[in-house]
C-alpha cells in the first residue's frame, strides 16, 4: 500500500464521465422508444382494413392513455401518411421518460382487431406488436437496426 500514497484519484472527472455516459444512455433509450413507436404506428396504420378510412385514421400516439383525442364520424379522413406524420410529431414533443400509448377510439376497432372483416387478416395491432418485440430485442443486443 505504500506505493499508492502518491496517487490521487480524479473522482470529479470520473463522476463527470459517468454523468455523460448516463445522459447519452437516456438519450439513446428515448430515441429508440420514439423510433419504435412510429414504426408500430406505421405498421398498424398500413395493416388496418379500409372501407371508409375511419378506423385507419383513428390510430394515434399519445403521451396520456386517457386522452380522448379527436374522433370524427364523418369523412373525409386523413390518409395513412398524415396519420403517421401526426404520430411522429407527438414523438418529437414527448419528453424523455414519458411513455407513449397507441390509441384508437374508433367504436369498431376491437372487432377489426379480432377479425370482423374479410378485407384483411385479424390482429393488426397484435401482429405488429409481436413482430416489433422480436426485432427490438435483436436491435438492442446488436446495438443497431436489423430491418
């Protein structure tokens, strides 16, 4: 131990480096969460069966699960690009650490999810969630996008 007497550890520098590492990790998690939310929204919007477009336009991302959002019974309804762009804007405004929720208040969306139409296969949200859950694990383990 006598040989260590002259060594003075730079704990302040170490703490600063750890703070920067923690900040960059939080930013990376926030970015990945936002990208995943938009990817989920995109997949669900594009796989929702369309008759009038109301169910497809009803998908949105919100930071509050109880948000009533806008429900319009009469068309014309926004197309998929506008619906996804609206979700992207919510992600951009969402502060780090705040969760995001995928919401659709269209009265018959549950029926569509469970196969009440022949236009498209059932489970557009369930299928998208399962696929993204698998790819998210691969992305985080590899440190990048696997699409």
